[in-house]
């Protein structure tokens, strides 16, 4: 699996290819334009394949220790900070980790704490300062902390995506809308979503079981 393609922006592009390809296919069929019809078929098929390759395994954790164990196991199995998405409110981050950052997840969640106010009070200023806080996106005005590939995708969406794009970003990463709404509710209720793109089927099976054994809810792959 090509890890470089496992991003929200690629997923959105894949969806776009499926829609555009389907439209070309239909138009070519109606008009008798076989070349356009074949082009549409190929484009739609390519988009579908990219979506299959971009699946994210995710789960909602209600307590720090469970999320911490899962994050550490992911790191032990070769996944880096840049591979693992975490989403929580800044309130949850502070209540879980404010007194300690001596775990891998704690260090990651606290990365860049306070930088939002340092780069300015507007969303535009925070977006401009994203490089200064590594792969974390910290939005004091929105109350959301995002780390991992989703952070860059949300930043790239601009202010509109940042203020209202949590469900959209989750959907774009391959999570169905109903599950994304459950995650949004869980995050607002003090939970943390952890997600990543498995490198292979063995990892996917291993971590599906690991997530569930560590009390994750709404585990999806």
C-alpha cells in the first residue's frame, strides 16, 4: 500500500474521480461517444481503487489509559506520529495530559500547546502557523485538537473547513457519515478518536482486535 496516498485529500480526489468518471460514462453512453464512455469507466474505476486503498481503521476511546496503550502499540508496530490520527477537544487533552506528558500519546497531544495564541487570534493566523506546531492543529476558538494526516487536510481546507469540517474530514478519510457523527458526539463528550491506515491485512486484523480489547467503541475498518 502506498502510504503517501493515504490522506483525506486523496480520498476526496478519489470520490471526485468516481463521480466525474460516472458522469462521463453516462454521457458517452447516451451520445454514443465510445471514447468518452471508456474514459469515464477508467476514471471511475481508478477512483474506486484509490478509495479501497485508503481505508482507515478507527475507534473511539473514552479513557486516557486505553487510548495510550493503543497509541504505544501502534508505535511499537512501526507506525509514526505522521501515520496516526488523533482527534479530541482541547478540554479532553488538558484533562488527560495537562499534569503529565510522559507517554507517547501525551507528548503528541500536548505538542504545540499555547502556540495558537502565539501566532494570532484568527483562524488564518493559526493556519499559517501550522508548520510551527509540527503535525498538530490546535484551534482554541473551535476547541479541537487534531494530530496526524487529518491535521494537514483540515488546514488545507481553510477557515470554513476548520470551523465545520470535523464530520466532513472523517467522511473524507473513508468513515461513513453515520459513524462520523457518532465520533463527533463522542469527541464532544470527552472521548478521543484514534485512527490510522493499516499497512497490510495482518495489521488491520491485529489492530481491530486490539482496539476492541482496549475498550474502543465504534471500531470501523
